[in-house]
C-alpha cells in the first residue's frame, strides 16, 4: 500500500529521495515511475484554458443548441459529407 507524502518534506528532499529509489530500484519500479511521470506530463500538456471570450462563445453555442436554434448532424450525415468531399 502506498503511503502519502509527509507534509514536512520539501520538494528538494522529495527529489533526493526519489533519485535514491531510482538508483537502487529494479527495472519494474523504474518503468512504473517513468510511466506515471510520462502520463502526468502528457495530461498537463493537454490542459486547455479558455479565455473569457472563448467561454462566452462556447456558452452562446451551447445555449443555441439547447434551444434547438443550431444545426446539428447525425454521424451518418457527417460521414456522408466527408466521403462526398473526398471523392472530388
């Protein structure tokens, strides 16, 4: 079972402890740590923040959709449009 990080450890102390674990760790632990870190990096790269104007536009479009005022397409319609455009 994993223990939580003690609140009194500084970032520098955590880095040092992790480095020690990696130096003496077996391949399985090293691969697990790498996978965890890689997933975290990818997740933070995909973190999108919208401006106030973008949020306003998204809300406008959402409200139009909910009110039935915007055009929507079925998956079959979208596929048909894609196939039609690529045939040209």
